[in-house]
């Protein structure tokens, strides 16, 4: 497997950190885990067109985790010109209704899709891109997951668990992808969570929300639903995670000296490899290695 960070930020606007998004190549499949605002731009910066993406997993329905879902879905359909299998989409209950409200006749992009499938100018473009016959509307294969579901793909599996984030108003999931003897765990958004710790046991790479400096939480509820850096270190150490990636970081962390402080304090507790996530970073599944000195 190969893993890239598309967006390591939060809803707070930032040119440095786009909203949540992660890209994984597993065999012949290309997956995104969440696709918040700006994540699609990062995907293009990596040279990966929407037409290469085969699967999309969404952790929950906050806009910073799925704001670029329409862009992925519609661009993939438009550029694919009827030659691609439909996009496979997974998420908590509600993802089917969200998708329908995007692409139905009376949905947000209904008028656009009607014009692109019925207007001769758009049909000309479709055929110029290699499309034949009538132009079909996008029909993504959407599956709403329960908290114990397993998705089986081409020599890979994704397991699901419910995490602690904004219940009862949202259902929020974490995911574990296993492929070719390697494992990737994505927390989604969560505070301290035993179910996520169990899912992450002995994984190769865990990308986890690291939302605030421990001790600065706005309330007990805030601390229950989001993760401080020391609590994250304790979870990763207890689960035997080999490589820990800090992500979904607020502006607290992007001040001079704070990166170094956070890495040092996480390292006081967690003894694996620590990555202070940045957009477009590729994360190795083994130990970090230096570049050649020249």
C-alpha cells in the first residue's frame, strides 16, 4: 500500500492545511478516506485524476470531511465519459440521502446533470472524450455501513467501528484497511475511544485526529469528542501502533516551536515513529528512512 495526506486541517480556512482527506493505493484500487474542502485540489497536485479513484470512504457528515465529495463524484463521471465503473461510496447512515440530494433531478446538481445528458453541446463533448450512445447519469454504488461492517475488496478489507464524535447528532466511524500484510487505520474525528484503540491494535500506520493541546480543551464535552495530543500518544502506545500520524490539527500547532514541543511530548509517552502531518506528505508503512546525503 501507499498512503498520502491530502488534507490535515480543520474547518478553519487555511492555505497550508486543507480539510480532511487521505489517499491510499492498494493493488489496483485507489481509495480516498474523507474528501473535505481542498482535498480534491491536493489530489490533483499529486497528479491523481478523479478518474483513477475507485472507492470513497466517509467517516462522518461534517462538511470538512465531505465538502469535495460532489467534486470527486461529478468530475469522475464527467471526465470518465461513460467508460468507468461507477464510484463505490461508503459511509454512515445518511450517505445515500446526501448522494441523492446531489444528483437527483431536484437535487443540487440536477439541472447541471439534465443539461449535460440532454443538451447536444454537452453530448458532443461526451463523444469527443470517447463516450458512445446516450449519456447516462452518474449512479454511484452507495453502501451505508453499520459500526461492525466489513467491506471486502480486491485483496483488501476495510473494517468499521463507531468512534466518539458529536453523538447523538452524527454517527462517526473509524476505519481499518488491511492489504498485502499491511494495515492502515484512520480515526475520522474522535476523542479517546476504546473501540478505535481495539481496531488499531498493532497496525502499521494510524492517522489520527490531533485537535488541540492537552489541557486547553474548551469543555469536558469538547475533550470527549476531539483528541488532545497527550491522550493520542497514550492511545497509540497502548494499541502498539508502529507509525503514528498527527492530523486534523488546529492553528494552535502551527506556531513557531509548537511542532517541536508536540513531537517531544508525544514521544515522552508513545515509543513508535511520529509524523507531524502536512498536506501532500507520503507516509511509509515501514520505518522512516533518510534521503541520500550528497
